[in-house]
């Protein structure tokens, strides 16, 4: 059931169910026009005052700026957005170097602020991670996490380029197939789009979105990969930065292969902490008496599954790569995932039943934790990643990097190591080895990192805060297990909410205690 050359998304884990169903969800969303209807009635108690901005993005034709108005209508898709949400389509240039040329439709979704007009700050644009995650689907799924902010902000999200209803990339066996059949299929079916779906292009869409939403400055909350998008925006438009939260930050100083090594080490460290807890606290612990024995048992289990995958229910099976990725999904949940992981591993080891592990990983896709939407598109993930990364290693470098990743983790290294092949035969050049994120002159940006994050390791948050520039990046540290700390950690939630409400950042060096304290 594994895809060839799996890569770990820079968000919570690409669960077994998500890897299978990613393209299906995108197909169900359909084109932008299919889910726009008549204007939705105003649901607020008092007449709503719309904001107006006076600083359009530079270099764009007036037809896209002062001549364009978002026509919000009741959403018809996804079904979870049919009540309480509005949808719209924003016209943007396909190629910002040719702003008078072809345009695209960027799919938007909004949940209106509930507070009085006099207290409304503007729009808070949300990106839930990825790359390859639909914000149109994600906002209804995760709105409860951000409800404390609804009295002050409209909550807005969108489908980034290449995703959902915004010029979706097609890399399957034909132009209608939303799966991933390799780089050649991407070039055949989406070759005209692939050069224009990288993060820097989506960041430019964000500034046009900011202006059309009526905000002089962008207020933004990005999780995991969404931190890269927010940081690139800050670099491109430092004077337009409002209140930006970068939660579970990626490392802007690492290229794609360095990121793989750092991530697999962090996942291994998180598994070792689970194994130590399991040995000390869980009766009949399936991983034995500690991390060393756990690594041996997992190696034996992986060998067994490589030869004969375990049944996982619904006609599915679970092989060695699936084992690594599903276990990592549980680790993304922090300590909340430890007991369920022990139970699922017991069923697999003792009874050759992969169902609990697979189902649990599927369920993690809807858990109330940062950036865990189900509908990540593998095609979009790869296309956006390769549009961003200029790494095109030869076979000698590939062999060396693969060996480094395997050596970095006895449990996860083999599964992660195939990620080195991600872009080696990509048909277009990528933008840079690492993103430009320095944002001198921007307002303070709040960067949040968890010390036990297995997907975006904590050093990345430190590096992000530093790379944004002196007086710009402000680091908030959470001593927490798992990928993402907002709103699970109360201290983090209070600090982030205060910043978004008032613009005041926490004191330099602030540390929030949590599960690792």
C-alpha cells in the first residue's frame, strides 16, 4: 500500500488513510465555480462594516486590485462548510512576472467574526501545513482551535496553488487522475502550471488576498509548512507584515536532504521517549524494556512486514514503510498518542493485526491537533516541494544521502531515506536550496517551537526566529511532545492569543512548561 519514494510532510504525519484518499478528496471539491451560489445573508446581529485597504500589491494591473472585489457566497463544498461559511474566488496572475497575462482562480473560505465591528481587527489568514493541504476543507475541520479569536477576526483560509480548487496539479495516469504516477505524468498533465506553484508565488497571492480582504497589513497563522509560507511573505513584503504566528516552524537554513536527516533524528528521539515511558508505565509493553530493545523489536517487525505485510482491514495491508509512517503519526500527537500506540503495536506484534495501527493513524487525521487534515495531496506535496527546492542530486550524492538518513535512525531511517529521490528527475528547476526569509523592518513575528516536536524539530524554530532578523523574529519555546503546541498548551495559547489581539509579543526567552517539563 505504500507509494514509491515516500516523503514526510512538514506537518503532522501523512497517515495511511490520507495517503490513500488524498486525491479522492480533491476530486470531490471540484472547480471553484461549482461551489459558489447566491450571496449568503449577513449572519451578524449588527450591520457589518467592510474594511478597505489603500496599499495594493505593487506591479499588478488595476483589474486585479482596485477593479476586483471578492464576491462571497454560501459554500456548497465541502459539506462541512455549507453552514456558517462563505466562499469566494480571487483572480491572480499565473506568472507574477507577467501580471497582464493569464490569470488563475484562488479558492477562499471565510468564517465571519462574531464580535462587534468596533472590536474587529481584520482577517486572520490560516494555513494548516503541507504542502498540499486544502485550506477550504481545513477551516471547517479545525475552526474550533481558533474560536477564541473569532470575536476579533474573520477567519480566512484558501487552497494554495496546486491544491484543491486552485489550479490543482494532475500527476496521475491521465488528466483526471488526482493520484501520483511520477514526474513524467506531472509534466504531461500539468507542465504549464508546475513552474508557478511554489511557495514564493503563493506568498504573492497572500499579499493580493490581504489587500482584497481590506487589510493594510497581513495577519496570518501558519503551521508547519505554513511557517515557510509566512516567512517568505515577510521577506517579500516586510512593510505589509501585521501579526504573524509561525507555529511548529520549519528550519529555513536546511536544504531538503538536511531536513530529512534532522527530521528522522527527531522522530527517532520521540520514539525513544515513548519506549522509555512504555517500559516504565505500561504493563506488557510491546517495545520491551527501553529504547534499545524497542529498536531491536521494531527491526524484527519491519523485516517481517517487508516479507509479508499484515492485514489492516478493508482490503488494505501494512508493510514496513507503513509501520514507520503510522508510528510517527502517533508520535505527532505527543503523550496523548502513547497509550494508543502501545495498544496498536501489541495487536500487530502479537496477533499480526495491522488494523488498529492503520485505523488509529487514519483517526489522527481528524484529531484536534495542529495541522492534521486528512486531505493532503501527494501530487501537490511533491510538485510544490520540487518547485521550491533547487536540489537535483546525481546518483553518487543520492547514495550518500540515503545512507546518512538510514544511519540516523534504526526505526525510521529506511522509510525516510527514499525521500532523497523526490526531485532528482523533476522536469523543472527549483527556486532555491533554502528559502529567503530575512524580513528586516517588519513588525515582530511570533515563532513557536516545541522541544519534542518529531516533524519540525525545535532547532528549526530557533533558526527561523534568528533568520527573520533582529527585532523581527521572537521565539516562544514550549517544553512539549508532539507536532504543534497551539492550543493544547495553555501557556502557548494565552501568549499567541494575546499577541494576535494586542500585537504584544511575549518576553524574549519565554518558555512554556508542558509534557517534557
